[in-house]
């Protein structure tokens, strides 16, 4: 199914879960494929798309995770270029519902024993347990992530600043006021948004995921970056600004295939501060908004927000190679 056919779906008209489910059913109907074939097609792409999950999704039992939705529309024959439009329709449906129900895996696993374990099970979808069926995905994800060699990336210089040292791909990003903490996967401290978001936690607990700075366009005169997270179970994702709804102004990881050079709310400029180029601003591309900490907090677990650039210390970060 090419883009011309996908345009027949009124994705911009999706306002709730019922609208989305209706289009997902129509997509399957047009494909003419049974659930078994959809599962097989997803497996050929090294994606997980259980028939039981698809059946629940088409009944409207639960909102699919971004990964499940992307795998489903690809299996139905949608063009890769159309996947982001489906994901944005899903986000609108979720925001209308006010919360995203968890999408359980095919079988229960051991419950997380403490806050750190619970934190690491929440990646893109809210999950209460680690499932045995993820073992195959783990093998694939490790092989997919391992070959990446960190490219050199020069940070864009701010006026009067010294030339920044090249930033290697794998990196640690630490608040300058709390250098024992690292930016990593956490939770909305206000409890309004249930998915994984960026937060500051002790660096010894920060991996996985592994942070990777990837230029949006390596040939550009002023580099902007995807802040990519790589996880041994869930693959790759890039931090994306939530622009509305629950969790507005937080950063959440989107599946890597949904990260796009045309989406400035996924692009960050890394601007050195002062003449020593040891501290940096993370500025959202073409805006006067910077990454900071909610309520200027130095507390463990504080979530990261995107806020007006104001020169305060909570918007200053240390970036070092983790290769």
C-alpha cells in the first residue's frame, strides 16, 4: 500500500480511540490479510506482532503501544513514510482518553521488586512485568545495537564560546549542579503521564538505556542531534517533546523509525556555555526553549522539561563520552 492509498484514511480526523480502531480495522480489511499472515510479516521485519494482541487491538480492548501500531500498519502494507501519521493519530486518541492503558505481553513475568526495576520496565508502553517472549527480541536488539560505532559530532558554538570538543556518539548527560545524576528513563513525578519520560537518576542506575547523540544531518553546517536511547530489550528511540495533553513539555522516547529530520521537536542543538566549553545548553531547534529540570529540582528522580531558555543553572549540562 503506497502513500497515495494511505491518504484515503482520514488520520487527521482521529479524535478518540474509537476513531483509531475503526481505521485500523479498515486498514486490515483493505489488506485482505489474516492475523497469522500479519504476524508472519512482522516477524520477517524482526518485529513483534502477536495475533492475540492484534485481536484485542481491533476489538478496542486496549490502545496499542507505538511499536505494536507501527508493526501492524507496516504488516498491512502501509508505506514507511506513512507510519508517523498513524503514530500521531494514536497520540491524539491517547490524549483524548487522558491515559494510556498498559498493553500486557503474552505472558506474566516476575514483578519488579523496587522502584529502579519498575522504572526499567516502563519503556514507551506501561508494563508491569518482563515477559518471557521478549527473549527473542532481546537477541535481535543486541545484535542491532552492537554494530553502531559512535560518530564524531561537533557541538554548535554559541557566541563568545570556545570551540567545543567533538562529542562522541555514546554519551552521559549530567546536570551541572548534580553531576552524580544522569539523564535517563524515569517517570512523571506529578503522576499525570504514565509512559517513560526523561528524568535525572544516579548514574550507576542510568543504563540501560544507553544515550547516543546522533546528528540529524551530518552534513549540516550547524549540527542538531537526536538524543537517542538504545535499550537491549526495546531497541532504539529518540527523545521527543510532548506538545500537548498529559505530560506536556516532558520528553518521551519515540520508536526510532518515527524520528524524522522534518520534526524539529525531536532535534536538539548542543551549545557550549562560556569559554571553557565544559557545560552545555540543550536547545530545541529553532526555538528559545531549552532542556531543564522541573521546578529547578536537584532531587533524584526529577523529570526533565522543555522550558524557556533563561540562563539558570538547571539548564546547564555536562556531556562526556561513554563509548
